[in-house]
């Protein structure tokens, strides 16, 4: 491989500015490698991100061709490292190919049905799989397990108020518990719920409450190769058309996710949420935020948006949340805990309703289905999650894997998002029609090669159309390599990259899968497949 090819040659490719004044003042120049970019501001040409001025590239090129370079040096930047050291380790099981073949058959070619003991590197999800800090573990010992009024609840309440800025907090056992309650309270049957692409559990709860989900994300989000700094943005024209067509009274609320999971962990810009706030205010429509990976979203705003380079992650997070009326959270992601979630609102009346409903479905309003110790770990995790150095190294690790795969020309979603690398299974297996489950097939092949567990995010996840009963055929057919927080090392990422490459090199021999068992709800969790 030619080392020179690793250096970003800045090209004027892209970009259709979308969603707000700040974006419109910038032109993004993306590197040939699709990973690095420079932003040229109309007022002053400014380089941000990891794009490099020409002289540092020249300096690296002067090194001897045999010099071993760190990845940071290869990209002409200083390397990052984790802001922690390891105090306790969990041994992993390294299985043989024969064992994996057996395990995969037993699991019906569905990585959700594998036993964790049969997995080597587990990239199924970043949900609840992070490593807690020594402070969080110490906090667990301070759990106040009173049925009512646990002191840990008040710690959590203060942390959410301080870092996210909402007034009233209701704890829930995890994200979908919060989604259930807010959908029940805020949606009248037949109302529309526009959102920036769907998330499986979010949409299901909206639909179970009688809502009709409408995707109003910008078109760029549906194309894995289009480069856009804020691919999670809402298309304000699409939203306005829906409001005009259906009337503001028929919109329950606008549902915005901070970093859009199904689009590849893509962020929403501050300009977009501000414009969205103005638009919804004009029509008297509420704006609710899925804050699950909002800290990661804040990182991209700091990196890419005019005026935010010198603001802290905590400041950006507070400002962004300030444009919404309410939020729900799966704390198992950004907040560095193994279980937990919450709902937060500014409206007192709505809070009263939610606080009442939580006792029916989750538990009393001061524990919401969690132990006191879980609430404490969450309160501490929130404070740790907004530290700039934490989020830089977290996203740095995801990018590292992306850099390796991109330089090997393996098709992934660009730009690389916050929590995962998404392999583009349609491009990986052009010979497979979507009904042969290319992303599910790729997840199975990766597991067979090395014991790495990934997750299908394509046709199996998209389910069926409620009216026609046919499969939904999403544009994106992706296999997600999700990176747990503070768990794996750079060497693990090397092993993952090499395994993806080995599967890629054998891609011609792959024939796909057929579904032989299909559960009614969220079928991807328990569906079973057979080889074609
Ligand atoms: C994942 C997890 C959970 C999630 C999320 C966003 C943006 C809400 C939730 C729900 C777990 C998962 C869930 C469904 C299918 C596959 C995996 N995402 N909003 O791995 O939160 O899990 O706590 O109920 O990403 O992406 P919770």
C-alpha cells in the first residue's frame, strides 16, 4: 500500500449547505480519503478537523520510506490516547472456527441470539456495554435503596438539570421505558410524528400510541457515500410541507435525535436545531429530543460548526438542549452506565402526567425501575461523559477503525459518525438482492471469521409496512460495528479491521440468507435465518 495515498488531498467535492445560516457561510473541502476535511469560511479561510496544512504533510513525506509511523503520523496529526488507565480486566474467550460455525447455526444466523461466551470482540452495541469508572463503582456502594425518596435520585436530578438543563426529571429503567411514557402522553391517535430518520424502539412506541411516523431528515442521510458535516439535519422544507398539508394540530411533536443512529451516527447542527426551533414555535408545535447520544453530537458541533471551536462540550450540550421542550435518554450510551434512562420536561403539567404514569409501568417516580445504586452511577457518569478529553478519545477510537477500513477501500458510511462504523453491505455484496439480507449475511460472515459480533441495520431491522404487509426496503443496508465506551484497545480495533478485510476479500463467494422465523415486534432481535 502506498503510504502517500493516506494523506488527504483536499478536493473541492461537496457540499450542499443545508439547514441554517452558519452552514451557509462555510464550504467544506473533503479529502480523497473521505475522512478528513477542511472548512473554508467565507470570511477567513480556516482549517479545522484533521485537515492539514501542506507543510506538515511535506515534513512527514521527508521521512525514510521504512520508518514505521503511528496512525496519527500517517495522517499528519498528533495521536490521541485515552484519558484513563486500566485497573481491572475481563478475560475473553477465543474460539475456533468450528465452534463458531456451531454457535452461529444454533443462533439461526442472528448475532442477537449468540451467547456472549461464544463472542470474542463484542461490537453488537454500545448500549450498556461501557466500562464504568472507579468513581462510578464507588458510587454504587453509596446506593440508597429506599423505596421512596432515595438520595441517589436527587443526585441524578441535579446532574440532568445541570448538564442537560431541563426542569423536571422522571427516571426510567432505560430509553424505551421513557419512549413508552412520552409517546403515551404526547401523541393522540392519528397524529403525525416527524423525525430525523426512524429509530426502531422510538418509532414502535410512537406507532403503538397511534402516531404516524414521517421521516423528514435531509436526503443526504440516506446515501452512505455523500459527504455532509451534519447528515442528521432535519429538512425544514419537508417538515413545513407536512405541517401545511396536515395542519399543525395534527402534528404531535417533532422528534429529533442527537446523532442519528440509523444514518450512521450522524450529527445535527446547532444552526439546524435553532432554525427548527423557530419553525416549530411559529406553528405552536413542540420539539422533543432523543438525547441518547447528544454528547457525541456536541463533539461534532465543536469540531465542525462556526463559533463552537472554543466552547466546551458541556456548554454546547446545554445550548442544544435549550432549543427543545423535552428529552428522553437511554443512559446506557453517552452516560457510561450499564442500565438506566430518564425523561425530562420543562412543562409542569406534562411532568405531572408523566410522573403519574411512571408508577404504572416502571416504578415509583424516584426510582423508575432502577436500584438506587444505578441512579448514582448514572449521576456520576453524566458528569464524566461531558469531559472534552473523554469524548475526543471515544470518537477518536471510532475514527481510527474508520481510517483503517477507508484506506483499504472497504465500503463504509461516510463521514464516520459517533458511535460505530457502519459497513455498507449493499456495496460489499453487490451480487445480493436486498431480500437476501446482505447486512445480516455480513454480520454472520464476520462472526465466522474471527468471533467479532456486529449488528444488522438494514431490511431485517426495518420490519414490514403496516398497511401492505410487505418488507420495508430501506436505502441503507448496513452492518454496524459498534464501539463500547472505554472497553477495547487500539489493538482490538486492528484485529477487527483485519477481519473485515478478510471477509471483504472473500465477498464473491457469499450467497446470502433467507428468513425462516419472523417475530411480530422488532423482528431483528429474534428472527432466524438459513443459508441460501
Ligand atoms: C443500540 C441501542 C437504543 C436506543 C437508541 C436511540 C437513538 C433510543 C434507544 C432505546 C439498543 C438497541 C435498541 C433497539 C435495537 C437494537 C439495539 N439503542 N434511542 O444498540 O434505548 O435500548 O435503552 O431502551 O440508540 O443502538 P434503550
